[in-house]
C-alpha cells in the first residue's frame, strides 16, 4: 500500500469523486490514504461473482449481497470488498453505503500474495468493528 502525505476524510474522497478527479482510477480510501487497487483478473471476477450468486440464493431476503461495492468505515476508509453481506432492506442504502453496523460479513477474493488482505485490511476491518472477514483464493 502506498501511503500519502495527506490524509483524506470520506467527505474529501466523495468530493474528489464528484469533481471527476478520480475518474478512470481504480482506487479505494483506506485509513485516509487513497490507494490504487490491483487490476482485476478474469478468475478474480468469476470467483466473487460465483460466490455472490450462491450467497444470494442461500440468504434470500435475509441479507443484501453487494459485489465490488464500497462500504464506509469510521477510520476515514471506504474500501470496496469483493463481497459484502449486509442487513436488509436494500432501500436503507439509497443515500449511503453500508457501515459497520450494517455489515454481517465481508469476503475478499485474492489472486496475489495474501499479505495485504490478511494483514492490513484485516486490521482495518477489525478496528472498525467488522465482525466477520474472510479472504479466499481465486480458483
């Protein structure tokens, strides 16, 4: 992860998005740092799509399954986990992203060294109150 000299708030990050400053950039906000995301390989996308479809079928109306969508955390973070399982109804997210009180479970699919997902992100999620976080290999 590249650390930036300036720490950004979620509000700052949203302003950068709204003004187009981050257009075309694959980034997420982690602990105030705007971090470039790794390119998505086909096996990565296929793995989380299969997982999300299975979870949607399994959970039905009991949860909302988000794929590659932001969640907002109190540590000035807006990561985009591959799968986020959150409390229904979906309409509660019409004007905001899910937060720690909404999230039941996060899943990251990793097709690269697991260090970042298993250490940096795991610590961030634990600090911000995410109760369940899994890292799975892309297969």
